[in-house]
C-alpha cells in the first residue's frame, strides 16, 4: 500500500480532550474580560475626565470674558 494514502484515525478521547481544552481556554478568556469590564466600571477615570472638562470649559469662558471687558 502506498504510504500517502494511509489514513490516521482520531480517537474519541483525543477529540474530547481537545474540546475540553478549548472550552476551558474560552472560559478563562471570558472570565478575564468580565473582570476587566467590572474593573473599568469601578474606575473613577470617567468622573475625573468630566470634572476636568468642566473646569477647562469654565477657564476658557473666564478667559474670554476677561478679554472682552477691556475692549468695552
């Protein structure tokens, strides 16, 4: 028989182990993404960004009003 036509059989236990491996890997990644999402939700960064944005807008408005007063 020609060696290029040899067929290898995949046993059921090998496919089950492979499936288990990938299911565990996906589960770990899902948990990691969930933990990261929860961490970002608890973060104070968005609140700080809005506070700084408001401060900058007030500062710009104050600078504009100061520049307009001497011209009047």
